C-alpha cells in the first residue's frame, strides 16, 4: 500500500497520467484495461496459490513491450519444473 501511495504522490507531482490497481493476482482478470506497461509483484508472488496463473494473468494485461517486475522473490521455490515460465513481449 505504501508503494502505491508513493507512486500516486509522484505521478500527481509530475502530472503523469498513471492508474494504479492494487489487488491479488487471482483478480487481475477483472481489471477492464488490457494495456499496461508494467506489472509489479512486490514480495508477493510466493503468496499466490497458483504462481503460474498469477504470471499468466499479469502477462495478459501487458501491452507490447510491457514488463513483469518481480521484487524480493529470491527465496521463491516452485513445486515442480512446470512452473518455470519465460516471458518475452
């Protein structure tokens, strides 16, 4: 929540038209817009019940050239190799 407030503060300060949605990855499909530049997981992907679904949901929202940014996931352990996902936009 604090990161969203910081982003909101600076987007207002520099008059940048940024929309911020903060929700769990399971609800990303309910977001009406499908043209995001960046999707950020801030130490949260490992909390998802289905990390692969979370990443696929996020990927479906990105515009061409968009990025998924994973922060602080150095201890992320998936149950098997089927969860390995390489994303190229």
